[in-house]
C-alpha cells in the first residue's frame, strides 16, 4: 500500500477505461495546488492529485527534504527521494487497478520537486507511465538507475521559466540532450516567467496531452 492521500476528478464524460493523469506537486505545496487546473483539462481524463508524504506543517508537504548547512550548502535527502519514487510507483498501480484505467494511457505531471521525481520514476520503472510532463524541474543525476532500459517508450514534455530563481534554467536545459541521447521522444520549451507555469505553458502542455489521448 502506498498510503498517499489524494484528490480525484472523475472523467467528465463517461469512459470505460479512462486515461489517467497523476499530478505531483512541488516542495512545500500540497495536493490542492496543481488540482486547481484539473477542470481545464480534457474531459475523458481521470485526474488524481497526490499529496507528498512528508509534512512540513501549515498544509505544506514535501516528497523529500531539502537541507541547508554551512559545509554542504543546499542538498537533497536522496534516500527519502528514492522512497517517494517507490511509493508513487505503487500508488500509480493501485490507482490503475481501483479505477480500471487504460494501461496504455498514463500521464504523470510533476511541478518542481514533483517533476524531478517524474523523470526519475520513468527510468526506474520503465513504461509504468507513457507520458511525462515535467514543469520547472530537471533530471537529477543522483536519482537515476545505473543502467537504462532499451525498452522505454515514454514521451516527455519539458518546460521551464527562463528567469526561474529557484531551479536554474541551465539545469532544465540539460534534459533535452539527455533524452535525445537515449533516443526518447521529447519537447523542451521556455517561458519568460520565474518558478511557475505561464498561461501559454498551460495551453501548450494541454495540447500535448490532447494529442496523445
């Protein structure tokens, strides 16, 4: 059992085996955050917004701790991150079974810390999701398997704010050459915003999702 708390938006139009979209929020946020735009997304989707397991108090949650000290500066708790990747993988399987979703149409959308884990999960659990939407995140080389499956068929939508003050855009720019090198389908775009999702960005990934339904 994954024991992750989550919100659900059932498909607006009845579908026997609905495509599944799982939302993973960023550090210090909660499951309400990305769920706010669920109503704007395609009617046939079953949309699940998961809450990260580590409480930071005052309605804030994290998928893994980010620590600060004078010697190491800012660093991530990689053990917690890997545990969360495994929890999310189990959670996706539970949701697929519970709601009888289309196993060939699973989308994983993450913002910031949620995007970092979305990338990682797609490599640790090949083809558990067919589509990754990574917003304002990057591929963390410390959260990758030692070897990559040649069977991965996942498509990637990657975007970042060009003036992001939280995660430098240079980190995100590495995603395209990395995915290209693995022969994986991907698109990368930037928007003139900070650490957030511009309206044009939203409509861009919405169209990307619609093209894959």
